[in-house]
C-alpha cells in the first residue's frame, strides 16, 4: 500500500540501506526496475493451503490503491498453458525495510518518524476499509525506499474481519501482539493492527523494541509493567479464565509515558497512549489516529483512499482444480494488462 503526504526534506542515506549501502539485488524482470517474487507452490499440488498462498499473494498486489505491479510489455511473455506451474509477481523494487533502518546508524528526524507513521496508518486505513485485517504488522513488513516512501507488505496472515477465529494462535509476531491476542480472545477486531502500529512507532522513536517478550507470559508481563494492570471494566472483553489469570499476576501501576520517553514530543506520546490502550474497545481507530493533532501537518482525508468494495477470501471455501487456478490467475493478470492477450 502506497503512502501519501509530503516526505521529509532529507532522503535516506546509504547507511540505512543495508550492508554496503544496498541490499543484494533481487531477480529483475525484463523492461524495468523491480523485484520478482516466486510464490513457493506449484499449481499442480493443489490444496487449500496452496490456494491461499497463491491468492493471498495476488490479493497483496491487486487490492491496492496504486498496485505495485510492473506492467507486462505487450508480447513480452508467452504463456505455455501446459507448462504454467509457477506464479511470479513483479513488484516495484524497494531499498530496505523499517527493521533494517531502526537497527542501522541512519539518523532519523522527528519528521521522518512522523511521516513513516502517517504512511502506515494511511495504508492501514485502506486495508481495513477492504474488510481485511493485516494481522502481522512489524518493522520488517514495512518496506522503504530512499525517498522515504513506505509500503506495507506480507499479507500471508491477512483475514477478513468476519473470519477472526482462523489460526488465532499464530497471528501477529509476539512483540507486536495486542493484549486480546495474548489472552486468546478469538473475537478480535481491527484494533489488533492499531496496537501493532503503536509498538512499531515507539520502536522507531526509541530504536529498540517496546515489548521484547521472551515468551507469551513474559510478553504480557512487559506490557502490564508499562501500561498498568487492567481494571475489571477493561477485562470485560475476555473470558473468565483470562480474567482469573490476570488477577493472579503481580499488580502494576501505569508508568508515565512522558517520563519514560522524555525524548518523544507530547503530541506523539498522546497518540501512542491512545494506540496502546489495553481494552480494544477503547483503543483509537486508524481514522482517529490519522485525525490526531500529531499528524495534522500530513492528514488530508481527500488523499487517504478507501477500498471501493470489501475483499473476500471466499476462494478458500471451494477447492479449485489446477485449470481453474490457472484461469483465475491469468484473468487477474489481464485485468492489469488489458492489451496483452
């Protein structure tokens, strides 16, 4: 998902672009700068997992406001139907990811951090408007180029908002996992992505993870040591077993964010505290975060697109034959390249 707004005056230096200034060059498609990704599954194997792996990756490209797919030149490639076993997607080439930037010596101004946060939220607004939860937001899934453009990637765990019971135990990398997921709530919402963004933003500002838990229990302890032990009202959304578990843990008072993070400006602290609210029902929404005063210089609702129709993973409900998958992928490719037949 592309970001909008006005980028900072300064570009990223080579120090933030991986070892030696640039990452190893990926395979290049003919006719332009980009990256080729092979979806690691052959069509002939079939099966629901293979279907999801293929079509989930195709969704990553085709559902975006400005799809980062390089057009195929007319007549550049011929498809031999019988040999059509692998799926490749051509993406715009990005220079690095936020994980590498955070751990580099790249200097980041307040404007950089603000602009990255805005682009994440802008992209997330579009994703959520498509009725989709990303469910695995983390720095390594946020791609960047030297112009500070940011793109959200890796929709391998994405699901629609009506399917939140799917693989609940596997969603979101632990350090960015919302309390409701740590407490095994199966009825979670888009608020889980907002929590992840709050963790990522503080990691960006502090240059180290906010909640680097060693395991599930340690993760929950670190979380409550900072934001405090939730009261009974904040636990209404979890089951009795989870409430009982929280009650038997050591009680922690909420720490002062301004005192713990004195280098972070007050408006940023205010927004992060609203993102890192224990009760997902009280957590700020993506739209609310975009409209927060901290992002006032970037927020432009007319340049923050939403999806025209909800996305559906209905393709998972029906086992498709090899020929059916080939045809669907081919038709999707033609939608982006109508002149190529």
